[in-house]
C-alpha cells in the first residue's frame, strides 16, 4: 500500500496486514448493510401482502415473467461463480473476472428488458410497487458492484501489463499482488453474497 | 496512511481557487441541480404526476435536481478523481491532501487526514446545530400566544419539521463525526481510519444533506415533522422531496460512517490493544457504529420507496393502490428507535470516558458498561413498535414490545450504574467537562424514568403525541447528547486545536444552560399531562402562562449558547493561549501525544501494555513505543 506522499525516514510504516484485514472485514460488513437495505423490501412485500389493502395487492392480471427472472438469476449466479474462481486462481483472474463483469452488466440489460415486457405498471397494486422498487434498486446496486469488479479487473490487467508477478523465490507475494488478491477476494465475496440476496428476491417476487 | 509530504512551492491563490475545492463544488452543485431539474422537466408528464399534478409541481425535477446537484458537488470536491483512476487500473492509495503545507485549504476540500475531517465535522455540524437551535427559538416565539400570531400553521409545522430533522439527522453524527474520527485512531494506536476517503465522503455528503433540507423553505416546506409520516407526506408539496432527499443522504452518510469506524476498530488496533483494553469511548463508538451500519440502510430504503411513490408512481404508502401508510411507520421506526440510541450511546461513552479522569479512579465496572452498551445495541432493534401503540397495531403485539422496551432499561441501567460507581468515593474535580457530565447524569435520569411511562401501553395511550413525550426525548437527547457533546468539546478541543478555552466562560455556559434547560423542558411534562399536543400551533388559553415561561427559558438556552460561541471565538481566534499536552492529567493515549498532534500521529506504532484507566496506580503506565507486530 502506497501513500500519496513518502513517509519521512524516522516514521515507521503501519503493519501491512491492517489494510488487508480492513478489506476482508469491510466486505463482510457491507453484506450486513446490503442485507438490511433489501430487508426493507422483503418486509414491504410480506406486510403489504398480508394487509392486502382494499384487495389491491394485485390489481388485475399482475404476474412477473418467470422466464426472464430465471435467466437473470442464472446469469447472476454464473457471474458470482466466475468471480469467485478468479479470486482463487490469480493466473486466470483476467479472463474469469472479465467474464464475470460482462455477465453482471448483462443481468442489468436483461432486467431493463424485463421491465419493458411487464404486463403491469408500478401502480398496479402493492405487489407491483414492491417488484418495481426492489428490482430497480437491485439493478442500481448491481451497477455499483460492476464498477467494483471493473476496478479489480483493471488492476489485474495493469499489473500483468507491467510484468509484476508473484516472486517465487521467497514464496511470499509482493505488496501489490497481495493487496490485489485481498481486494479481489473482498469483491468476489460481496458479489457472491449479493447474488445470493438476488436469488432470495427471485424466489419471493417470482415464485412465492 | 498519513504521510509527511515533500515540501513544494505553493501555487498562486487563483490557481488554488479553480482546483477541486469547496468553491468549485458549490458551482458544480448548482449547475448539477439545474441540469437535473431540466431533465426532470423533460421526463415529467401529467400522467406521471402522481401526487402534485394539481399544483403543477414536479417531483421528478426536484429529486433529479438534488441527485445531480449532490453528484456535481462531490465531483467539485474531487471525489470522482480516485474512482476514475481505479477504473484505469491505478494502484490503490490512501492519502489525499494531508500535508500540513496545504494550510487551511485542506479544510475546504477532500482531505483524508482524520484530524482534519474531524474538525470539518465540528464546524459543519456546529453550523447546522445553530440553525436547528434558531428554529427552536422561532417555534417557541409562535407558542408565546395561544393563537397564531407570527407564522401560519404550515410555516409553524415546517419549522417543527426542520428543527427535528436538523437535530435528529445532522446531530446524529455530532459525536461520531468530530470526536470518533479524531479520537478512535489515536486511542487504538492507528494513524488513520480504515477507509480515509469514505471518512471524508461521509462528511461532505452530510453537508450536502443539510443544504438539501434547507431548500425546503423555497419549496413550500413540509408539514410532517421529522418523522415524515404518511399520508401527510403524500399530501405534501415538493418541499417534502427535500425531506426525502435530506434523510436519504443522511442515511448514506451514517451507514458509511458506521462502516468505516467498525472496520477501523476491528482491524487496526495496535499491538497490545486487546478488546478488554479498549477505551470505553471506543466501545461506545463501536456499539453506535453497529447500529448505524444496520439501521440506516432501512431508513434509506424506506425513503427511496417514498421517492418512487412520488416519481414513478409506485404505491408503497398509497392505500388506493395497495400500499399502506403504516408501512412507512414501521420502516421508519425500525431505523428510528435505534437512531435514538445512535444519538444516546456516544453520549454515554463520553461520560464514562471522562468520569475516571475527573474522579481519579478507574472506571467502575468496565465490563458491565461494555455489556450495557452491547445490550442496548441488540435490544434497540426489538422495540420499534412502541411508537405505534396508538396507531392501531394488533393488540396482541403490545405486551411484547412493552416488555422489550422496558427490558432495554436494564443495560441502560448498567451504564448509569457504572457512572455512579465511578463517582463513588472519587476525588472529583469540578472542571467544566466534569460539570457537563454531571449535568448529563441528572438530565438523563429524568429522561430515562419518564421513558418508562411511554413504554407502557396503558400510560402511553394518554401521553403519546403530547408534550410529555417531547419533554422525555429532549431530556434524553438534549440532556444526554448535547451535554456530553459540550463535555467533549471542553475536554478535547484544547487538545485538538492546541489552544485553551476560558474556564470561567465555560462555567457560565454550563450553569446557564443547565438551569435554562431544566426550566424549559421540565414544565413540558406538566403541559403534556394537561393535554397539550405536539405539532399543533394553537392551544387552550389556560396553558399560556406555562408556555410563556417555557419560551422565555428557551431564549435563555439560546443566550447560553452565545456565551459558548463567544468563548470559542475569543479563545481560539483572538487570545490563542497555547494549551499544554496533557492539561487534564489524563492517561488516555491521545493525551500522551504532543499538542498539536502531528499529521502522522505516531512516529512508531505504539504497543499498549496496560488497562485503559490506571488511575490511582502509580507510576502511571503510558503506551510504550515499540516496533509493530500486529494487533493482539
């Protein structure tokens, strides 16, 4: 980890593992924050469904297109698996990570297509509101995750371009590579968790 | 990592003004707002004006304006530069504009030095605290007479909403923002926060939120109070959009502030700083940060639902299309009650941190206090429905929420007990910070006891929505948070700035505030019992004498704040009398450092080898300086 300005000679640098641990812990805590964010939508779903105010849970024929939902979930799961593999196989991180990024972006495109083919609008009852709100914010967060994945892939690309490799002699990775590994692990963990929440969303919104 | 930068020649003033700084941020913020507003105008059609089409108002324009405005503001400060560099694969860095050579300019731009961010928080929050306080003065001016005489009902309600939102939104970070950002790294032996840019981001987003809230004045205001209740919100003008945007930004700021503090405390403790050696202030910060991390996202989600209702015509809170205003009440209070503890816990932490210093004895029941803080944190997620006792919730749910609410008084009692145990037989020094801590103990006792009446469904039915409940939460929040906030200011500001504050003026400030506070809020209990409801601009004439008494004393609170302001300005700007490194003879790590604290905090990572409160144990152990090895 480099500071933007050099430390004076008499100042001891901080332990290297602090930043690595911060990434590891940070990713887990983000999972907690994301869970509570989407828990609000889960709560809204069951709350409005159980209240069924004025019998308006579903106004008219309101059914989410399950086929599109399945495709989106499959794409998301594939992306998460590929990124997790990338974090564990440094030599293949670039192609695997790029594919994961592509699939993450594809899932957003598919979601947009799904919105255009819905047979109902946001005001078609409580279910429609939850569906639109939940999927929209899921897509927004997916875009943020895609940015995070892209930064990891770009770092891998730049390091490979500059020829930085793991030093074999000591068996200890260099700072940059170690940090990149920690970043990729954190990113892939969060992405996998986030996709898991997407699977829950699919079950609730399409199957229940 | 904090760093000592290589000295470079300063660019000319004009060059510094056109860089990434607050000035550029304001310009881009305004431009962004106009662009967003214009785009919103293109999107909006009568068919998408769900609530306000009759008034010709455009929620999409206003909300897009806020979004683009905040985006432009952050770009102007330089927050987009690093993310773009990362997209291009540049290696991560941690520091930006930390060098002391950059002078006062660091305070007006993105700076990652935790001490600079803390001071930014102190000034920024102080500004909005003053506005919130002035709102309170205006509210009390209106209540000088039983009928409307200064403002109309709508303006009065907007003032009430502005006051509440400002205090509950901005002041939420009043201790964690300035004090935790400044102190936590020093107390745990780190040089920085885990994610320094996020630390700076939380501050600037909070400032943007404050400005967004103030714009409601130009948009018709909002008549919902700080709770933003539906269906009042749905009936509101575009001024309610300002409320939604404000609290959403506050939610983002709080979530990331909690996230950053938690990551720092968990991962960046110096060798020897075990969990049982963690200063109690850090435990308080940790408990609060957990609440912020988990509760704030719920608030953000609830607000985004409200925004969707007003823009894309979902119906989360609209009964005619399958929604329910009770959904808002539930989601708001799932956040809202932990929010009360987000405000209260840092106050407890400051009180417990300062008591050993001024009693010259170890903190009594350190582990009990920690258990109390964690207990409050956990239980605060299970009490929210006591706010809905009179909102038609299933009667079978009442006993559970009554019990859980009363249960939370046990861990709170632990904390109070530890404070009293520390006072017991201590060699008490009645310094200004200590006076404020004692004031906290007195006020919070009344706040806590009156809370029991509100947690019981039978008594809550008669006191809910009355001035009794208002008196209760002012005793807990103002009596708890604000008094400890000032205790922290008088205790740490000399260390943070390097200059003394006047002790005499500090004592005048305390006594005037303490007397005026109790004279203002004590009678509100009586007014509540006499049937005066909150958020109603008129009241029966027989309540006027008591209301006038309260208003006059409320102005006295304002006067006491002027004493404080005078103290700060005269001591820190004009007199500038240097403070010694350890004026309170404290054994806390931050006071073992020179004043002012160097940019890089420590030359070497410290090793901690003693409990945090070794008062009465001589010679006093201080953090040793030794090579780093890793946190224990």
